[in-house]
């Protein structure tokens, strides 16, 4: 009960992948958010709505795993809104413009000030499909509480025309390790596109492969350009002035400027409501040795960026704030992954049976 955000979920599906690996899909029913991490009032930049309060990433101070028992806190928020289209008199788009990637107020500044001026005094409970816009938050808070989110910069070729596509997906994660490493990105299916699919999903299913390019701080603005809603026959590589490099093991383009690239073969797509979870098996990739220190990826050299809350918030992962398990007064134990997974799976199934039994 010490967590500032609690998500109450129900089991939707256990997806069989490969090599006895499974992906657990949960539906969030209710979110309880402590007033200690709420700030406001504010204006949601997506549509200009005035909100009485918002979930503050600065107040949550989220942690990110760096591997090997090390973590880093996200203490500085950066902001950058999506690119804007410049239109001609006839309504056609002449060019796209992006804001710079800029650091804004930090949690250290909030700590030194009067927090009572920032925080909302009451906890907020948000129930999906019940609260809707009537909630004091005025919006769906999921993107503001699942933070930081790694950015899967997915590159593909269209199946027939071979147009190189590139787009960022912040609902992206690793879902398999060992002999069968896998990643997954979630894409929204809209009614105004062919089959409702984004380019990355359509291309991955058509060609059987895709690549994931890691987004570093120096590539933030170029990444932002690739989020522009272009037509299927247009290439985000061209718009962002990025160099296209062919994959070594899969028939997909990669971003030459990216320091880390994963080449993936499409495994399956799982449709969940209006979203599709696209799963890929990592068969190889590319790593620039300039971001390696003592045989390991160096977060301070790499400077990956992640998505935070709302439409314009980002964070930079840096080793300077890194901490270990010992810093949190807890012990790190090595547990057999298969045993741990089976225990989690059993608990999930048991809870599901309890909840859905008639």
C-alpha cells in the first residue's frame, strides 16, 4: 500500500509464444492514484483541455532497470510536442516542423519548494468504462503512470512497393530471453487506414520481419519527425533525413545513426480491442562499441530516451543517478526463471478462476 499508484487488473489471455514462453495480457479495470503524486491545474496539450489535476512524473520519480541489479531514477523531464504540419493555401502539406528537445523543471526543484502548492490533496480512483471524462483527471491516466516507457523505433519495408517506413512506439518491451529473445510493440488500429493497421504492423505481417532502433538523446528530434502521420507511399526516413541501412539478417531497413539495432522476425500478432500486440523474435542486431564500457552497455554513453506522461514528456536514462538493490535495503536473490514464471502463471490462473467462476 506504499505505492503511489495501484492498478487492479483481470486476466484477458495467456498467449503461447515459443519455447514454452507465454505472454500474460491483463486488462486494467481500476487505477488508484495517491494525491501525493498529483499536481495541477494544468492544460493537456493534445487538445487544449484545462484539467483540475494531473499525474506528475516529477513527483512519482519513476525508476528504470539498467540490468545487473542496478536502477536509475528519472529526475529530469524533457518536453517535445509532436511535429506540426505547415500547409499551403489549398490545404496540402508543404513541410513539417518539430520543437527542440528541451529539459524542464526537475524533481530537485520541486523538493526545494513548497510541495503543497503542487500536489492535489485527495487520492483519485479511476475506473475504465465508468468514469470516462467525468473523472477529475479528465483523461485516461495509463500513459502518465506506466513510466518511463522504452521507445521501439520500428523500421520496415512495405510488402510490395518497398517503401522504407519508420515510426516510434512507446508501448514496447522485451518479452522473452535466453535462447529465444523476443520483443513486442503495440499499435493502434484506426478506422481510416487500410485494415485499420499502422505501417509497422502491416509491413511486419506482410514481410515477416522488422527492426527496432534504439532512440538516443541526439536522435530525439529526428525520432519526433518520424511520428508525423504520413501517407503509406511516403517514407519517414526521407522526412527525418535519416540514413537507411539494410538489415544483415532480416529484410528490413535500419537507422544507420542508431547506436543499437535489433533485427526481428515476426512471430505473431495478438489483437486486443483496438490495439494489436506485434511480437518479434530477435535474431541479431548491431551494436556500436563506442557505447560499451567493460563489456557492458554504458547508459551514460548511450543516453537512451523514454516516454513519460502526456503528449510531450520524455526522460533521458543516465547512469549518474544509478542505484543498486542495497540502496533500497533489500537483498537480491537469484531465482530460477522457469520456477518463478510458473509460480506467477499459477497465481494468475488461480485468481482468474476465482474471479470468473460461475
